[in-house]
C-alpha cells in the first residue's frame, strides 16, 4: 500500500502544482487512498520532496535530484533563499523561513547530517531544531549563517 501511495504521490506532483500537504492528501483521497495528514507528511519526508518556486511566484512540491552534488547544491540554495532569521534559547534553535518553506529548510537541515542536531520539526514558515546543548546550538547557528552568507 505504501509503495502504491508513494508512486501515486509522484504521479500527482508531476501532473499538478500541489502546494500544501492538505491539497496532496485531498488528491490522494480522490484517487482512493485513505490517508491522514501525518501519513502525507511522513511520505514527503521519506521521499525527500521539497517545494520549489513556480513561474507565477507560487510554490509546489517537487522531487529532489538523486545525485549527491546536485542535491547538496540545491539544498544549500533552498536554505539560503528561504531562511529569514535564526535564534536560539539554550539548546533550541528556531529558524524563520519564507511562507511555505519550513519543510524544505528542515529537509536541508536533515540532509546536512550534523550529529549535533538531535532533530527538526517543520511548520509552514518555522523550523524548530534541537541541538545537543547550548554551545552546539551556538555553533550550529554560526555555521548556518556562514552557509547563508557564502556566494
């Protein structure tokens, strides 16, 4: 069932400009899949889907390329373009993003595979990240600002 559902997700995002998890869940239900928002969210993460900008200034889900170099460059570009500001309190980091880009930034963070990051949770325009400790949070933010500022 999972394989069929994820194949349908790929088909749906290829043929439609799907902007939200709710919209994707609705399309899946119309196609006969009984899904919850949590299931759709898990599928998006497992399939490494991200949002990309469309010609009309909106966003839609898309599949990330499989080549490591392309993937790294693309994720860094997403991170640079989407992050507005970052702050921390003790070991908790809050990253504010452009509307609709929280999930993409969280995927970028997760793909960096930083062992000092325990986990991320994404909303529409905010990513919550937990570091191992306060000093690690400071170091992570410094590194992320360096990523944003590089040309």
